[in-house]
């Protein structure tokens, strides 16, 4: 059918992700660092994404497109709420960058290097704007407690995702693969504990990279239960 629908100018798009965050229907996502109209039938033609774009890269056009599927959109929203995205604490936001802050000395107050919210792998939206051109740290929950230098040596300058495959009882690989596919990820660092169950996190990242079809540099660093780095 002929109807009004958005058009995204990829040359103008800066990959900030603000349009994807503003699209309540989930029609827009980030692919290779650029905003994409993923589902034409999810675009209602109302243009909530237009004022969110600082680069003026989104405009309306009238062309042949599938009809807006309100039922499918509502089902998608319901599924996201069930996952936890309806929780206010899951709203994606970028925190104030602290990369330029000096490393604190022994008498100074420690500086947090967390760059975004949420940081739990189960809760983070796959198309969050902070994933654009990001270096990822995928860390086991315990590493920040076991290794004192986690903030300065690993979190600084990276988007941090944390999880525990044993406690969460989930396979993270599917969600990670979707994050890799939808966003332009520069590198991945896996920070895990030496205990065998932490191998599930490393395996999930490896599988997700394979399933995503992308070649992203990655490495694994292991922390001992005594707080020492075993691999780097």
C-alpha cells in the first residue's frame, strides 16, 4: 500500500542511536553503527524519531510499504516488558564520561568508570545507543569483587556488561549475537573468574561472535579467586 513512512539517510546518520531509543514501536535499530528501519510494518508514520535525530538524517517519504501492524507492535512491546524492559531501571542511558579523570591516588576517592546504565546483560536493550562504536567489557559478576583494578584497568573506556551464567541460568549467546549484529562493536574483552562455571560466559561470547557473522577482535582475561590476573 502507498503510505507515509520514514526514510533514514545513512550518509547523514552519525550512529548516535537517539532515534532507535525514541522509536517506541521498535521499528528502528542500530546496524553496523548506523540507524536502520528494521520493520516497515512497525513504523506508524507519526515520526517520534524525527525530532530525536540531531543530524537531520530522518525524513518522511510516501512510498509502497506494508501496512502498520498495530497488533504485532503491541505483541512486541509486551514481549519486551516481559523481559523487563518496562522496568524504569532498565531505561538505557549514557553516563558522564570519566576517561579523562586522573587515576586516583591512595588518598583520593575512587572514581567509577561505569559509562552506561543498565549494565546487567539480562537487562540491557540490544539496540541501546551507547553500543554505537563501543568497546565492550563482558565481565562475570564476581570479577569486580575479586580484582581491585577492575574499574581502572578494564571498565575505563568500555561499555560494561555483567552476568553470571550459573546464577542467571540462561544462554547469553543469542542476546550477545544480536548486540553484535545490530551495532558496530570495536572490540570485546571477556573478564572471567578461574572457576569452571565461568567458562559458560566465555563460551557464550565465542558462540555469539560466530553466530553474528562479524569479525570482532576479542580476548579473555581470567581472574583467580585470590584476585590475581592469570591471563592477559
